[in-house]
C-alpha cells in the first residue's frame, strides 16, 4: 500500500500529460491490477428499479390513504356513523315486539284477591264439599272466552293438528275421536269425584271403568298430597267482571289451598307452558271464587294435574300466588278482548 502511494506521488510530480494518462481507464487497470478504488458503489451499481406506486395519482387517493393510515385516531363518532348510514340506507324501520299484547296492562284492572270479602274465623264443620250447579244465563263462560280469543299462533298449531288427524282418521273418524276424548274426561272427573266425596255421597256406578283406569293410576301419587276438599264440580261467578265457570276441585295441595284443574293427555306435558291456556283458566276460576259470595274462603294458588291414559305418573304443575297474579293479568286482557268483540 505504501509502494502505491509513493508511485502516485511521483506521477503527480511529473508532467501534466502523465497525469492525464494516470486517470485513463486502461492505464490504471494495467498499472494497478490489484487495487480496489471502492470510494463509491454508485459507479458500478445496477440501474435503479422504477417504483410502480410512484406512477399512481397520489392526489386522487390522498383522502383514502389518510383515512386508512389514521384509523387509530379516527374522528368518526357513533352519531356521524348513524348519519352516514341514514344517508346511504335511509331511516331504519322500528320493530314492533310480537308480545306487545302481553306487556300492556288491563284497562279495567280488578284484584285477584277480594279485599272486601270477610272470611269467618271458624270454618264450616261440614265435611261435604260445595257443589253448586251451573245455571245457564247470558254471562259468558271462561271456556268460551278463551276459545274466542285464542292467539293466532296457537290457533295455527291447533288447526294444523286437526287437519293432520282428519287426514289420518277421516272426518267422521276425527269426530268420533274427539267425542271419545270428551267422554273419557267426563268419566275421569266422575271417578275423582267419587274418591273425594264421603262414602255416603259417592256413586259407585262407574267406579272402576276400564276407560279411566290408566288415568286414575297416573294420579295416585298426586292424590296423596291432596286434603280438605272444599268444592267439587262447582259453579263460580265473578260478580264484578260478569263471567262464570265450573271449577273441577278446590282443595289443599301440600298444605296450600288451590283451585285444581284435572287434565287428560296422550302426550307428555312436563312443563306448565305445555298446557297452553290452562293457567289462564285456573287464574280466572281463582278470581271468580274470591269475588263470589257463595264461597266463604279465598284462594291464591292453583294446580294443574295432567294425567296419562297409559298410567305414567301425572305431571302436577303448581302455581304460586305470584304466578297466579301474572296469569290473572293475562286473563283480564283476554276478557277485555272478548268484551270488545262482543
């Protein structure tokens, strides 16, 4: 390296033409074949590639780039987003809840419990349950009111079941089928009545009918929890709301006085919602008893017992006072709907 520097100084000190010769490519490549003058790589670098992004109209897409690169500090707010959506898609349509009828309050609200009714301190010593015959008059029955105000969805499923049964049994066969169902229900209620009534009052004519033996076997575990029967197949009338009905049974179930409704079914109904309008029917009977002067007691609970023909254990659905109050409000709405139609 020192030798190279000395030769370079000698050449610089010489004639100018020699200096020009020094910087000619052929000369320094020949004189210094092993020297590397790498003071800059630009002299021998490859041609710079053209960036395709430089050809894009950056001014045109400036706002887009800014919005993408500055998303963390966006100036958009929920209000501006809603305004933008309204501009693009218009105002949103308000959804009407399907259960709007269930949430509104009755116009003519009457308490389930009658605050004006006086209960005697000493109850009647008679062991005979009350049994008031139903007098036909112009007042609508609970069953009629519920049938004429059945919700559309429930009516749809009922009609679909009916058409399915008609396809399987035929029209005449379906009529015979429903007739037998009602007959079995009547026999079942009669058999229960003979169980609850004192021996001297009970009728043994249809005691062990084979048509209801399965239903009676089904409810045996429920009957053990029932005591102090106060009414059987007895008519009730709400003196304020002007409707009437026929109560299956009023008795204590596990120590709670209840309106008991006996139901028969060929399909399992393990949950209260499987009984459709039966809870409204029970609530309507409770309200009627509490506002009927013929009864010197008040009821705040209900019980729906679903018995099965094959003898499977029945499903008892107990309704506490809070649940009865909820279904009472629903009943009042159905009653108002019926009154408005008629």
